[in-house]
């Protein structure tokens, strides 16, 4: 089989990229390993999705359905139940994509690739938890799937380790299902989830959030019987004098998400901070013809930003496949004061605006965000507050690019 643009992953990023690549005139194939399109949205049955993009409040499945309807109206080919297992660049510049499905293993040839594989949760091994390996320790997203899709309950007394958004949403979900959520324990002194989720998922249900406190041991042999927690010092060592046992039968981990790049980690250059690909403002990786977007590029807070980013990546992938993608002179983007990372890593001179996405290193009150090129300010805005947990953006004008761009944040 031959195609112009092959999209790996059929979540919101993959579908949005596929739609725009098709609208640019390219033939498109979306390959999804699960039996249905939608990605993580399928299990997010709470509302709060779509306000920015669809201008209405939707649940995750409603959002996924709206994108899937668009895909179905166009002549976009879709292979579900099919996993991409390999990707290589051929001598003529096109790509050989190895896939496996119940029909067997075969190769598809494509002129351009969009990586849209989403992200996965960090497991207990990532936080070096001591203890046996009893039943009842799950990642928050896994628990969400078991409850919302399989219709099974996971436990009665739950402790949540980490304050990522998935864990916060699951605290409320478990409360609705009748479980007692003993508390959320966060190793840092600030929550890692969005403030709106702290308010709507914890405060509204009197679920305590313990900052600078974390699990040091899981108790239980066959089933979880409790978890030992301890206060965390500012240098992230544990204060073992403060150890206490919280009795519970279930522990949920919400300790971070990692872009799912194993498929391409030998092929493309990855950013050490985000775990996603190093890309330019056309979402091209270091390999021309391979594009990346959505959570596989960097973990996003809200799906609307994934959709908007993926539409651009899809459009550029379509243009590349048809030989219509022309770029100007390339410059670096530099993370300055207060900026933990920037996406993209390179920008090109030309026309129109580019959105630089970033997260801050600490909380800033009444800050100013400034993008400079040499001595010239090419983007500027202020904010009431910037939190490390929140993805931020600043627009820069491509026509003003004469050198590398630095983004900095200053307290007002
Ligand atoms: C619990 C939770 C709550 C959230 N709450 C909100 C909210 O309230 N509001 C909001 O706006 N956003 C929310 N989000 C964020 C938003 O849902 C995600 O950012 C967005 O849906 C991610 O889209 P994606 O396409 O990048 O990744 P995914 O949806 O993860 O899609 C990736 C797809 O790629 C497939 N795939 C991976 N590898 C392969 C392969 N090798 N071959 C074939 N297919 C592959 C996967 O099966 C998956 O379907 C939430 C996310 C979570 C997890």
C-alpha cells in the first residue's frame, strides 16, 4: 500500500492532523492500535472538554466522536486494531512503515509521517516505591479505564500518590462511586495538576491534598493494606521521623506522563526535558518528512491545544508530501529566565505568527513574558499568575526574525 501521509495514532492529535493533511490535498491513512479511534478521550467521561475549539462543553467521548465524524465524512483511510511496529527512511526519501494486525504483518509506504502516539503514565518503578507487589497498586489512567470503560470498581479506601490531573480527576470519580479517598500526597511543595482540578475534584469533596509529603512504602503482601507516607524536605530527601501509616486497600499513582516515543527513539532526536521530539515551527523532527504533534510531542493540559497544534502539523505534513512545503532561514529558540522548555526548538523567518509553547520553572505573580530577537522585542504579554503545572504560549511574528529567539519571564 502507498499513501502520501501516514498518521500513527488515532487520538485527537492523529484525527486532527489527518483531517488537515487530507484538506491540503494529500491522501491520508490513520493507523490506530486500539479497535476504536479516540485515544485517551474515550475513557474521560467527565465534562470540561472543547470550550476553546468547539466553543461548547463536552465530555471526552463526545469530543472524540465529533472528530471521528469529520474523519468519516472525508476519504481518509483508517486502520484500527493495527499497531505500527517500525519505521525507516528509504533511499528515495519516503518511509517504510511496518504494521501488525490480525491480518498479519506488512509494510506501508508513505511520503510523510505524523507521529501522534500520545503519552503513557509513569509506573511505580519510576518513583522507587519500597514494599511487596500486592494487588491494588494502579496508575490513575489505568484505574480510569477499568471504572469508566470496563465498569468495574477498583477498591474502597484509596490513597493517591502524586497530584497530576489524571489523579485529581480520579479522586472525584472514586468519590462518586462510593470509595473513601483518604488523600492525595504530592512530593513537591506545589501541585502538579491544574488549579481548576484541585478546586473541582478535591476541595469540592473535602479530599485533602498533602503537599511536600509522599509514599515511602507500600504495605501488604497479597492485597494492599496501607501505605507509609513521610514529609519531604526542600532538598527532596524524606524526613523519616514523620513516617505514618495510612490504611487503605488501593493506591493510585499519578506521578507524571511520558511521551510514547519508543517506536522512534532510535530514529529521531528527542528533547531531554519534554521527552518529545525536537521539532521546528512546522512540527518537523530532525528527519525531514517526519512530523510530531499532541502528547507525543509534549504533554498538554487541554485537548483543544492538542487539536490546534495537530491541525498545523497535519497541514504541513500534507504540504511536504505534495512538495509544497517551503521554509525560510532557520533560527534556534532559547529558554531564558524562568522558562523550563520551549516547543518548537527552531523557528523559520517568513510570514505569519508562530506560537511558542512553554512551562515556567516556578510560580510567577503578575509576570511579563518577553520574546526577544537580538535587542528587538518580537513578542510580549503579561499574566496574573504563571504556574509550573500550566502550559503557556507566546506568539511571535515570523517576519521580524533575524536571529535566535529568547523567551524570558520576569516577576511584575
Ligand atoms: C485523565 C485525563 C483527563 C483529562 N482531562 C481533560 C479535560 O478535562 N479537558 C481537556 O481539555 N483535556 C483533558 N485531558 C487531556 C486530553 O485528553 C489529551 O491531552 C489529548 O486527548 C491527547 O491526545 P493525543 O492524540 O495526543 O493522545 P492520545 O489520546 O493518547 O492518542 C494516542 C493514540 O495513539 C495510539 N498509538 C500509540 N502508539 C501506537 C502505535 N505504535 N501504533 C498505532 N497506534 C498507536 C494510542 O492507542 C492512542 O489511541 C485529559 C487527559 C487525561 C489522561
